[in-house]
C-alpha cells in the first residue's frame, strides 16, 4: 500500500472515530478540510478495503462486535492504544511510542486527555511520540500501564 493511500485511509479512520458522518459526500468534505483530496470512487474503494459499512449511526467496521459499536465500550486511550501503539521504547525518564503513519497525533491526544501525573508532556510527530515523564519511576509506571492496555 502506498504512503498516500495509507495516510488517506488513516485520516478516514480518525475522522470516523471522532464524529458521526452521514454519507460519503460528507466524509469527502471532511477529508478536504484536512487537506486530503479524494474522488468518490476512491473513497468508496477505501471504505470497502477498510471494511466499513454505513449504519444509522454513521460508518462502522463490518467486523465490529455489538460491544465495539457502543461509544462507551472502551475509554478513548485504551481504544487509541489498541489501534495505534506498535512499540514502546524506554529512554531514562522518557518513552518513545511508535505508531503507524498518522497514528501519533490521536494517540498523543488521548494520552494527554488522561492528565496522568506520570506524564509531564508529549510531543507527537507522524508516527512517533515522545512522552516526557518527571522521573524514571513515573516512566516505568506509565510503561506498565500502557503495556497492560495492550493485553
């Protein structure tokens, strides 16, 4: 899969995780607001490849279980960790989190929203997040929490 296609499909998933989208035209307009130009045919193909179907509540994964379709099924951070976190690398009082392309921003935002005392701040790029912790002990505790979410 080429980088542009992967980025576009990642933006589609990010949009659908953030808001309900009534139809493909509304989704296409939202993508344009994010700087992603896409034709209706390409968008339709992306939705099919991502196994997304239109429901009364917006687009959902075709493979989602009923529990996954309810917004309260998982907290936002647990959902973001499960969807985006690929690797955790400790570095003294910091963690380097690896994600797929365009996965760093949503994961960092979900982590920041927790306002955990172990997190002094985050810096997110495209596929990498630097999490700065106040101490090495805080870094170890945060690393443990994140790894538990992956189970």
